[in-house]
């Protein structure tokens, strides 16, 4: 495995491709984070990824990073330091309050891991995101009953189909520069069929293309529920194993990409990533793999939307080289 610096460098190169190096404060924040020089085998896991929201109504891109193996740790203050001015009024205290509520209601086991993200649309300040996520698949962060109390503090209500004892895998809060906020949660299952069984009616238009277009085994799935007035907005996510997919066999590497691109094709969004694919093909020093995909219905047009998340390692430096893929 390449060292953490190679992981960060690869993801930042893709972020620069998406935003043409415009979001300098975020780049500086990430480049300044202290990282260990190397990782023990048990520490090898994803820290950074980049995403592209593929929608004709609201395309976006962004960067996500978590608190894993950070030397100095990280918290919401990192984002507040660079996105706090008279022109921006992100709801920082509401985000901290949510984090405290979820921490107080956390399930036994590993503490929820904090993940931060910034999403850009090409104009204006970004949408910032704070995730509290399970650090081990299936461990959960809290029960739905506890999440309901946290949602109520934001003026939101959980859907009636969600039982109070349901295990919530991820809680995420969107922070908007005008002071607004949003809340979503994720329910994890091993299969698409498991999502259908545990979710509300009406998931078939999303589940059918996901199951048919992305059949690769070895991943996980989430139902994303975005709370809002009226019925929540739903999305289905497929989660890959990027460390395994990037550094085991050539067949697995290509199969992961075929699986992810299959969903984009089924949603009619494959053309939206042609520039990205050409960029990656022209950058042999980058080993990039999908980390997740998402499929949802556009609230504007009613058509299918898709998101692609990916991560990368920069293998260009001699001391950062990884062993070649076999097979």
C-alpha cells in the first residue's frame, strides 16, 4: 500500500480536475493536515474521496475526508476557520449540538467516526457536510428514537415507516452558507433486496436499475433518507471496498469500474463522466477506483440522477510506488 501522502495527493489531483483549482482555501486546509508517514496493515483504510453529482438540475463536485489516522485529529473548527465571514453564516452551533446528541446516544462499540465534506456547484460558497458514521459495517451510530429527538431540534420529523429501534448507520447534516441546514440518515444492508425489505414502499424504480446494472458482489448498500417538509427524498447507495479493489487483482480493479459505470449508464449519466475517464486514462500515475455510487430521482425533472464517489493514490514518486496489479 502507498503511504497516506500518496492517497491525499491522488484525491486532491482529481478535485483540482473537477474545480479547476478554484477552491484554494479547502486545498490548503487538506494539504496542511499532518499525516503519518506509513500505515500498519490494520490501519489501511479509506480516508479521502472525491465525488461528482451527475444531474442536469444541480451538478456538483466535492471532497470528503474523515478523522481516520489523523495525527492531530480534526473537528468542525477546521471548516469554520476557512468558511466563516460576514458573507457566510453556516449553522456551526447546530452542527456541534447534533454531534453531541448523537455521541450521547451512541450504540455500544466503536465511537461514531466524524467525516467532513465540502460540495461545490461552481458559484458561491460550498455546501458543507458533517457525517457521523459507523466505523465498522453494521455497528450503527444510534437508534432511530435518538435520531428522532435530534431531528426534532432542527424542526424535522422522521418518516412513520421507520421503527424507533432501527439502527442508523450514518447521520449527516448539511450546512448552508445562508444559515440553513438539512439532515439525512443512512440505513445499511448487505443487499439491494435488504434495502427494499427495510425501507418504504416505492423503492423499485431505484432498486431495479441498481441491482441489474451493478451486480458485483463484495460491497454493501445504504438507503439514504433526506429529511424535508413532506415526504423525504430517497437515494440508494452501493459501497465498494476501495483498498481491496485498487490493490488486489487487475480483474477486480476493472470489474469495480464496470460495476460503477453500469449504474451511471442505467441512469443515463454515463456521458457526464467521459471527461473524467479521459483524464484518468491520461494520468497513469493515478490509481483511482470507485468508492460508492448513488441513484435517486430528481426533485425537479423526475428523471434519474446518479453520483460517483472515487478515491485515488498518486504513484508517481519512486518511494510511493505500489506493487503492480496481478492477473
